[in-house]
C-alpha cells in the first residue's frame, strides 16, 4: 500500500511556481461554486505518519482556499461530554453541512490504529472497527458527501531524518516531542496496523490517497490537484448518482404477517390497570434512582398507527420519572440545519449522556415508514436505512444505552372509532388532520412497511416490542413493564 | 418579600378536585396555541427552599401539559465544556425556541446566592451579579419571551417539619441528604441572601412569584393558575408590545466625526510590508504556542466597508495560525433555528473554549449596522443592542477571552475603484453584488451607524480598532500588530 509513496517523489521549484497560481485559482473557483450550489458537503480526512506534513497540508488548504468556508477540526482527546456518548458522536458533531468543506485532522481512524499499535486491541477488533467505518463512510457517500482521505506517508529512514532535522532548529524544535520519539520506535507496528486499516477502508466511495510526504512541493501539489479533480467531478456531475437496483422486498405470498399475529382484543379492567400502573411506575422510578443508573442511558422510541395512543403512553412513562432526568424529543419535519446533514444527524444530536432518559415521539424510523410509503425518499435510500439504523443502535447499545422500541398497533376499525371521537370533542380536534385520513387509505402499505421494519431492525440489543393497543390500559402497562425489564437487565 | 408566603395558605381537597380538571384543559389548550403560533418562548424558572416542592412542581407541569413540548433542564454541576465558557453559556445552550416551554430547575440565580450564603462572595458582588441578571432577563423579554420565576418558600419551622417527615418514610428517605441538613443550618443566611437577590430582580418584565410550598394543593394550584394567566395574556395580546420611545441619537451638529479623523493616506511600501508581515505573523504564531495561551481564547471581529479587504486581512491572520486552533465564522443570514432564538444566541453558539482562536467575518454588530440602516429591526431593538453587546463582551472578557474588534475603513472613492476592478476581473465578479451598490448609496447613514457603534461599544476589555484600509498593506500590518499586542497583554 505504501510502496509507491516511498519512491522519492519530487517536484522542482520552477514547475511548482508555475503550476500553483492556476491551481489556487481553480480551487477557489470550485469552492465558491460549492458554496453557491450547496448540493453536497466535502469532508477531508488528514492522517498519516508524524512529520509527513499533515498540519502543513491542513494549513495549506486553508491558505489556498477561502478559509472562511472551511471548518478545520483537530480531533484531540475527547471531552467529558464526548466520552459519555458513542465513539462516533464527536465526529457527527463536526460533520460539515452541504456547501462547506470540513477538514478533520485526526479522525475515526486514529483511535483504532493507535489501540492496535499499543497492543490494547487485537487485529480482529481492528478489522471489525474498519468494517463499521466502511459502512459509515458509505452512508456519507450515499448522502452525497464528497470524501477525501489523505494519508501522508514517510518511509522509516525519511521519518528519522525529518525528526532529527526539526529538532535541530530552534524555530521548529517545539514540534518534536518525546511522544514523537516514542512513536517513532513503533514505526513498524504503526505501519503494519495502518496498512491493515487502510486496505480495508479504501473503497470506491472513499478511497485512500497515500501521499509521499518527504518533498513539500510534491506533497502540496498532489493534495491540491486531487482535491480539485474530485471537486470538479462532483460539481460538474449533472445527473444524479445512479444506484445499483435493489431487488424489491417481496411481500409474504400468503396474507399472514407479523402484525396479524397480535391479539388486539387483549385488555385490562380499570381496577387492574390502576394497580399495575402504580406498580410499574413505582418500579421504573426506583430503577432510575439506583446507583448503577448513572452508567447507562435510556432511549425509548414510540412509533405506532395514528391515534394508537403514543402521547398517553408517553405521559404514563414520564409520570414515573423526575422531570430533570428525561427529555422528550418530538420528531417533526427537519429544520434547515438538519436538512443540510445526513439523515441520522438530527438524532445523533439528541443522544443522551449517561444517567439520562430520552423519549422519542416518532424517530429515525420515519425513513422506513412514512418516507417509504409516501415516496419522500428513493427506494435506495430507505433500503440502506435499515442497515444504517442497525449500526446506529449498535453503537448506542455498546455505549450503555438501553434501547426500547415500541410499535403501538391498533385495528383499522379502532382507529376509525378514535378518529370519529376526536372529531366530536372540540378539545381533541387539533389532534386530527387531513393527513391522518390520507394515511388511513394506505393502511396496507404501512402494514407492510412496519413488518419489514421490525424484521430488519429488531436486534438483541435493540428489540422491537409490538404493543396491542386497542385497549389503552393494556398497552400502557405492557410498555411500562417492558421498559422496566429492559432497564433491569442493563443494571 | 416572604411574609405572605408564611401565612399558612391551604386549599381543601374538594376545591382542588373541582378546579384542577378545567385548569389542566385550559393549560393544555394554551400550550397547543403556543406551539401552533410559535410567536414566543416560555421560560419557567423554579427555585427556592429545599423541600418546598420544587421538583414536585416541575413534575406537575410536565404532567398537566403535554410533556413532549416541554424541555426541562436540571442545571446541576457544570460540565468541563461549560466551565471553559462564560457562566451564562450553559443557560444560552438550553433556552427554549419560540413555541416551546423550557423549565429550568436551578438557574442563573443558584450560584450567586449559594456563593453569598457560603461567604465566598460579598453582598456587593451579589448585587452586581443581580444587575447583570436583570439586564439579561430584560433582553429576553424584549425578544418576546414570557418569563415566569417561581420561588417555592417554606418558613424555617415548616422546613424542619418537612425534612423530618421525609426522613421518617422509607420511600422518601433518599430525598433527604446530609447536604440538606447542612443547608438547613444555614436557613437564615439563605433567606437573607435570596431575599436580597429576589428583591433586586423582581422586575416588571420578569417578576418573582413567591409561592408558599407547605400545602401541595395550594402550591400546585397557584403555580398552574399563574402560568395559565400569563400564557393567556401573551397569547391573546394581538398588538405588538409598545416600547418606550427612545430619544433619537443626535448626529454631531458639525460634520466632524470619528471616521473623518482617520488618515486614509497611510500606506506601507511593499518591501516594508513583507518584512513587517513576516515579523508579526511570526510573533502571533509564537504567542499562540505559549503555555499561558491555553487559559485564554481569542475572538477577533472583522467589520468594515464593502470591499475594504476583510477577507484578505483574515487570511493574513490565519496564515500565522495552526489550522487546528482556529475557526472562522462567516456571518450570513440566520438559520431557522437561529431565528427562533434571541438575537445573540447564534453568536453564543460559537463562543470558543480556552486555547482556541475564533474569527468572526462580520458579527453581532450587524444589528447596529446593516439592520439599523436598512430598517430590518425596530429602532428600539438596535438601541437596546448596544447595551446587550457590551454585556455579552464583558462576560467573554471576564472568562478570559481576548476581544479584538476591527473596523476596516476605506474612502468612498477607493471603494468605487475596487468595485470597478472587481467588475473587470472575471474571477472576482462573484464578490460584487447588487446589494454592494445599494449599500454604497447609503454611505452617510452607514458612517453615522459606525460612529455610534464605536462610541457605544468600545470598552477597555473589548476595544474597537479603526483601521485605515485604503492601503491593504498598511491595514494588514496594523491588524496583526494590534492582535499581537492585545494577546500579549492578556498573557
């Protein structure tokens, strides 16, 4: 992987001086086109060997283009707020919106490679991590992002020479730390681990560009030209990207499906309900006060048919909680800032710290429910969403989140009854919209979407609970009980 | 202040049970109207004596209204990210947007009162802090926010009784900590300090509502009714709030003003420029690498006439910096999320942590420049902006920010020359818009606005530097030199 970056590439000063002005102008032009069109974000990762010109490259890009529209982030040690969230949270925080260039100095590659070099992780763990990275970068590419990954390389003798030279001069001595020398001693290990990581993550969507870092002119011109070429290709591409055709999800050939297996006649008498409600609310309250709760977080997702009783169920859950501890996130149309980011960005924003309880009233599942059925996104987009969501939830669970997902199911007849009730009661009319009636006409399409969703996204660490909700009492108690059980298992 | 909250207020169960259903319905109705109209945010502060029902009140509001549209924040210990910013940053972070209700359990009052009780601050410091609070709340009110401040009170014998009772029962014992008893011993001091704070901050815009906390029914009904009444008043108010007329700023009666005192013929020959540029860029670079730099932050603000060379000057500054250390914030039209918040919110978002360098390409001064001249906001709004900005900058400076503010000034003739140049050079055409020509027609109005701005917002800790910018070389060197000097003084 690094062979061609150890050939001793060089550019002479005359060539460099001749090429740079035109390159800079073209880069600046491309950048302004990018800002004006705001069709996609540009994400530039800069990694590699110490002393190979990583920071020089970052500074150069800021100098050659308009730095006002470049966001550079040095991803150093994570902060306390970041440590309480999944590893990727801090990167989601700094993703550039459409029209902007984001440069990450240090990235999601740094920690896995360093861990492998220091021997605190196994090769197979590095591989697993890199698989997750491939999926993440594919998601970004599917969302339209231009991803450029530069790996600045030096051969071992070159690095030694470079460190020694830096140390010799007063003005640059500060740049060589003991840490650098300690790391130099691990050059071979580092090379091996990073080669392994790079091989596995050099994909069609986001290939690595390994750049020999020894000659500043060669290095700068290579990075600049690669960036320009990629920018132009994306800017000039007038046809939307074509995705491989996905085989359509086959509906069950008989008419049996998951939702039909639910016994919607399940009900609780009022007396029993009141007793059970109190019991499980009390239990939930005690659970959130246990010492161990400060090491977990809870994310409860509520989805369901219109008028299935989500709001009422949520109130019974929050009724058991201290208001300082929970947050309810009602999911409506995305804001302008959210639309300029990948689909899942607006949910990453709300990932809770440990000890916190977040309730999503509708959720990231909108993509495979309403957006699928109403055709708000392409088939390719909602098809890829299943895997992206599973990834997202796996990261959350891995970080200590209890993920409880509820689908509140009512029959078509029960829904009609509730719609009619709402029409009657002045106070409830606001809850019924034209859209609710329209959705009702697509009952079967929604059923199919729900079944696919449950099948594809119910996992051990983030299971779906289907809730028979024709009877509100039964539904609320089932939800509270399930929540308690899931939290108990986590504590 | 607390006398009428020690009278032994009580509501009997029959009255309570009769009143609550209608109150809840009316609250819910008001809440939905609030969401639908999204004209203003509602901010509810809950403070007071321990055991007086603070958390019960917060939970009750979440139960009585739709908790999906209420954001409750327990403001406990600040996080590491928060500690690196001014005291108010964490509160700006959680301000509710228009249409939402935000409940703060613990607020900007907590720390100043506690500090006074513990004797770590003087009475005069508490007073000063409360003055700042009054200005902050006035700003929120001017932005349209409904602010409700509930202080839950218990007399000393009542508090003793309450703590003892809580401790007696297994189910509530956890709620009484040693800390509570320690605080009880300081009841008199606490009462005195909070009375002092409350008196000074009970204003027409945001009066305190002291609620006797002993009887839960009285307490709940009082809070619920006060909230309803305030919500209704704000929702039903069809005429925009009338502000007291401000006396217009008088222009100087002769034609002499600050900008005219600048000698725009100041210039540097290219040779000198190159030498000076290198010198000050080097000095700036070294300064950001000094050990002390990790305890300060730099916020550099660039404003100026169109075509005065802000972009070029910014590039000369960033050219001296490590790209990982700085961020440039170009200020354009506010996003949807920003428009739902007070004017300064979108700048608070970008307040840097220590050790960071943030450059604002245009800034919060837009309000007293373009918004004033073009009539984008009312005279009352830009008039109050001067004081709000001074407050904002004082907090930043107090937290260790070096605030350098540059006005780049060119003559009307020089601007015309530059506009014409831009028209000629294909590559620079994008930089010239219709708006630039329109702004030019209001040259005198802008001049007046700039003079008022400098006069009213140039402070010891955040001085304006007027930069003679007809000669770009001279301007850039002056900016770099000023920046270096300001940072040196801070280190």
